[in-house]
C-alpha cells in the first residue's frame, strides 16, 4: 500500500549541565571554581532522499530522538556534544505540527535539508559565575531542555499537471501511453490506489511531469472513501486535466462528472479549483450514437464558454493526444516556473526559547535563614523597583515561575521565615 501520511514523535537532545567543582591541588587548598561546561544536545535534521517515494518506513518506526549532551567535568573539562539524528524523507513531504496543523517545513524545491529542532545549549560551569562578591559560586547553569514535537507528515506529489476523473475513465491508460510510467491497468471499478507519476517528453525538449491522481468519488472532500488521501496530491499541480468517458460506457454523464469533481476540488481547497483546466473527452472510439460528434459537442457547448477547452481523444488508439499535450504545454509556459511550496507557519525553536540561568536555594542553619543566590536573581533585583506595589508583584511572579518558591517549599519553609537574597531579606508568606 502506498503510504503518504504518517505521524511521528521527534525530540532533540538535552544540553549537558554545567559542573560545579573547585580547584584542589597540594599547594592550592582554596582554589577558584573550575567546573566545565555541558555539551550541546544533538539536533533533529530532515533531509530529502531522492531514492524514497513513500512514507512507509515511518509507519513502523515512530520515535526519533537525538542524543543528549554530556555533563561538564572538573578542571574546566567540557562535556561531549550529543549526536544529531538525521531523518530521510521523500521530496514533497510536508511536515506539520500535529496539534495546530501549521506547516513547519516543506521538503520541496530548494529545501533539501532542514534543522527542525536544535539541541539544547550546554550549561555553563561554575567557573563563569565567579565575581568580586561571589568568588566561590556553588551553582552552575543547567543544560537547556530537549525540544519535542509530534509531527504529521504528508507526502504531496510534485507534478506540473494533475490528471483527475472518476474511476475507470482511462487515466492510467493515458498516462502509460504519453509517459514512461507503467501503472497497472485493468477494468477496476473501485480505483487506482497509488498516485502514478510520469514524465511527458515533448519534441522541443520542454517536457512536464504528470500525475494520475486516483479516481475521486463524490464526498471525497469530506473524507469519504480515500478522498483526503488523494486530494492532497493535487495541491502542487499547476494545470488540471479532467478526464471523462465521453461515450458513457459506464452509464455516467460526462458533464455531471466534471461539475461533481470541480465541486469536490472547491470544497477541499478553493485555490485548486481556480487553477487552469482542460477537458480530455476520452473513449471517442467507443461512441455509437447516430452523430459521433454529438457528445463532444455537448461538452464543448457547456464548458468552452467558461474558458475550459475540450479535446476529444482515445487513450487506447492515441487519437487526439498530440493536440491535448501541446495545449497543456502551452498553458504551463504561460505560468510561473516556480514550484508550489507551502511556506512555514510555525518555528518550533522559537516556541521553545527559554531562559535558564542557574540559582541555588539553601538553608543557613547558623543564621536561620533561607538563602537564594544566582546571576538571574541578582539581575532581577538590579532592575526591579521593590518599593512599588507593581514591581513587588512582578518579582513575586518571577519567583513562582522560575521555580524558586517550589524549591523553598521543598526545604519545608514556614510562614514568617526569612529569605535572604543578596543583602535583602524578606519574610515568607503564601
């Protein structure tokens, strides 16, 4: 079975924690801090592999995690960087955030490689926090956390022309005749299950890629049958060929079929329905009416005033195919050459941006005080006006959101106890 949709979980590596240690040598009993930095976590990288054409592999392996960075060591030794994880996908794969549905990346056109989630930055060792007032810092920066994402992967066929029509109107036959594709052809009433791609080679060398989009049924835009699975493949196409059985060998009305398919396209995506269209009136060799031209003329009378040209063809004998293909080539020549790319709507790295300056929360038995220290607290105290009600409320919110209050409660702080922060003392009240 052709796999064109998959859900996977990806996670970058966590940054290694900075290390807390002090230089201890024979003649230097009270040396300064020498804790090393943590290593950076590994990235999650997507690359296009031209040898792939389905997402089948992702139905069996759903979890992809980069390696965590190592913790820093003594003597200023830095931790080792975590290994990246490289995920190979076929060209045309669109990556979406599963929860919001927003596009994260489109692996098409020039986009062959994307660093989707960067690994967490390694934390600074305590050597970085020595100052004139704090010469023996007992804290180090933790590594940045890993970033994780549930992804919905969709493979949207990259083709210039989409060939649409109800089942059994001859699309596979046409594709096999005008391109190098070899689709399975039989009198199937259900539908072809796989989108088939083929390259049309024109005499002037300006060929194009055509995709036989599997047969649609009414209600496809609402997900009836395999509607959504197939309609997504037409999103990149620039020109649409409607193929109908003009002879009515299946008892279908070709005019009603075109309206029905356009209705499904419009319901799924209005932009697709507005793209240039042409009608291939197939099976003219099977018309047994008194006037052989009557069914084709009826199609022309209905659609050519709307700017949609009708070409009578026989996919079996090849009659009329040359005229149809030259018209499609002419239509493409008047359109923008740039491929249809889905612009990113969501940057996971920005979403996960966090500040994680270190801090320590300890209990000083001698002074019977709880002591909070760290560069982020020092900076916060430096630019917050605690004398104002608004500034004090802001500082209280900072203590809660940074996890400092939670650490104090873990040390069993009681109401009325004293908390000291860089020469300032506060009474603790919930």
